[in-house]
């Protein structure tokens, strides 16, 4: 039975549960339930704090986990990323008072406050910078104002809270993070883990693409196919009406409206777009 760690709470919890549900796995009905067995799919889910998941997986006690890339790297656990999931995206940046620093090199000898000490230490080491790092839990925006640090390292979204605290970001991003699937470092694939990853990849594709069907004159098939090439090639079928064919292809969801306009312009009609609920490619 495959043993999988999933987030118990936080920004990762709900999107992860939704993805697993779309992938056909049972999900708990009570948030207090910390272990769930899905006998039909031969999977046992363990609901853990997101920050602890990489440590459990890295220890080899669990086969796979869903956590954040930031939490994986910050933990220093013997675990590796094997699939990015596209949700819970965030960017980690240095920030401080105006003109305090321009690049990571300017942080030598400075005091840095952060909730992600492992991540920051690794980043500084890669740039050959030595600095004093102070670990704080929760928001760190007031660390400079209270004299605990010269700069901070934190998640930056709009930057509004930083500006309100009289700070601005500088240098390149420390890390661009998102939800990822992790496994023990160097672990080999198993039939169970491969099946789990195929299901999640199928969900990712289904979310990213839609199916487009339309009718077009036969002499326009080449031009139409250039607009809807599909993943390999579109499916083209003759229609009862002479000189017309039906075309079906997968297209990127965010491009669907523009493609429909372009198809209409070359004479395509009966253009339909439908969701893809699951797939294997």
C-alpha cells in the first residue's frame, strides 16, 4: 500500500484535496481525521503539517508527499521534488529599508530575519555570503522596525505590507515556490507511485486543456489544423455534407477564445469547447 503525506491545513490543504479528489482518491470528511485508508486504490493518506511533510518523506517512513518547494528546501530533508503541481505559488525575496542593499552580496555581515532559515542559509551559501540569520515565526515585516534585523527574507505577493512597513524588495528572487510532489532522495519508481503520478499528471493536463470540436471546409483543414494542432495531431472525420469535415483537438484553455475567433474567420462553424475531466496521455 502506498503511504502518502498530504497537508493537514494551510494554503496547500484545500487545493491538494481537490486535486486528489479529481484524481479519483477518497478524501476525508472530517478535518480531525489524520489517517485515511483508500482500499480501492491501495493508498493510505497521512494528514500532516505542511512543514513536516518533507521530513517524514525524507526519513523513508512515507513513500510520497505533497508540500511546498519552499518547505522542502527549508527543511534540509533527504527528499526530492518529482512533480510540480501548479498551485500555491509564491515568491521569496529580500526586503529592507530603501537603499539598504541592492544585491545579495550587500548582505555580508547584515542581520536577516526570516521564517525560512534553511532556505536563506542555502541561498547565501550559494553566493558566498555570510550573515547573521534570526528565525521568527509568522510575519517578519516589523523585525527591522523593532531593531531585530537589518533586512528580512519573506514571501512577497503584492508588496503592499512591505511598503506599509517602509521597506522595498531588492535583488533577485531567492526562490519561486509552488506545491510539489516529493519522495525520498534517490527512491526508485514503483508501479504504485507511477500510477499516482500518472493520475496527478492527468489532472494537470485536464485543467490546462479543453477539447475543441468544429466543422470546416475540407480545403481549409491544413489552415485550421495549424490553429489547433493538438498534442500530436487533430482528429479529422468526414461529414455527411460533401466538402466538409469535423475536427477535434485539445487546445490550451487560456487560448480557447482567441482560437475560436480565428477559426470562425477562416470559415469554421459549429465550434464547441468542452472540459476534460480526466485523461492519460
